[in-house]
């Protein structure tokens, strides 16, 4: 069942993505952005950490200075050097699209999509989102179904959620890389400490955020939110395995907007443009 609760502040995914897909109408081909020129290998993970916006680097400073940082970088770069395909190439894209001060809603996923659709990687750095021209996976279709039911919006014809990110929806996986065709292959390699630090620092430095925690994995992160004044929404995961046990009908998207309006913030327009747009 859905539960919503308030915690108190001072200012300042099992990988369920082995999803089959639906046909994408109305998408526009855009090249998947990577931090390097086409055909070049991605920058090292350490270089991608170094290139983070300063505000996010400040949030991640405790992790970057910890003993877990170097082993994580060695692992991810070692996997690429060994010839393995690792998704996404642009590891921190979610953080580049949404700055800490602009975050209104945090939606937690588990690890990136590990598959391709007709030669295009599904993962492009945002939890639940897929790249343009990639067919919408079942979990995301259930998210769109819930939005349609609670807000009356027609389900979109693609699954690229960049426009949500640009409005302040942080779509964060708790593990940020994965080997192709190998779900959860980069779990327990250090990413959890990284994203736990990010979630905790975000919750402690900012007030009045909405956290959508779907499924047991995401709900386990509730302890990271501290005693700040946030709005926490919980429901089963939108996977077809569990969506009918309480995700569908949870009303989270309407509830989030009601909370934002009540606290003087612009609500999220959960509709997507007719054509998929890659915004960074």
C-alpha cells in the first residue's frame, strides 16, 4: 500500500528492467550524448567525477574522500579496459541535467537498463528513462499508466524523461553503471556508498523535497533522509511483477504536485513532448 509521511530541516530496482518493450511512435532520432566525440571511448570514471558540476561535487565530497572511491573507479575503468560494454557512457547525466538547488522530486531506481533495443542502448543516465527511439519498457509504461489515471494525461509515445529532469525531478539509480546484458553486475562495487552519500547530503542540505520510494530496495534508503522536512511517498515497484499490488492507484504524481504547490513551488508537468528530446 502507499504510505506518505513527513519527516523534519534547516536550509542550506532487484533489477526489474529485463523488460520487453512497446513500439515507440513519434520519437525523433537524436544521437545518444557521450562526454567524448563519437567513436571515442568514454572518459575514465575519475575524469567524470572531476567534471561534475561543483555543487554536486560538494555533495559527494565525503564519498570522493573515502576509501571506497578509488576502488570503484578502478573497477569501472577496468571493466571497460577489458573490452566489456558498460552502460551508460555518460555516467552522471542525471546530475548534469538537474542541479541540487533545483531538485524538487527524487525518484530512485536501482541499476541502469542493461539491454539494447534495435542496436541502441536503453540506458542513458536517468533512472527509468530510455533514450529516444527506444521502445518504452513495461515498468515505465506502468508509470505512464498511473499518471494517466491520476492526472488525466494521455500516455506519451516515447520514454525519454529529460523534460522531467529539467523541471527538477532527479531520476537517480542507486548503482550508476552496468555491464551489457548482465543485470546488477556492478552492484556492491562501491556505487551504493556513492549514491547513499548523495541522497543523504541532498536530504540534509535541502528542505521540502518529495521522495518517491518504489519497492523494497528504494524504501531501504529512507533511513538516509535524516530528520529533515521532506514528503516521502512509498509504493510497490512499477514492474509488472508488483505494480498491481499498490503502485497503480498510488496517486504519487498528483500528491507530489499538491505538496509542491502547498509549499510555494512550481508543480511538475508530468506530460512529455510529442517527440523525444535529449536536452544534454
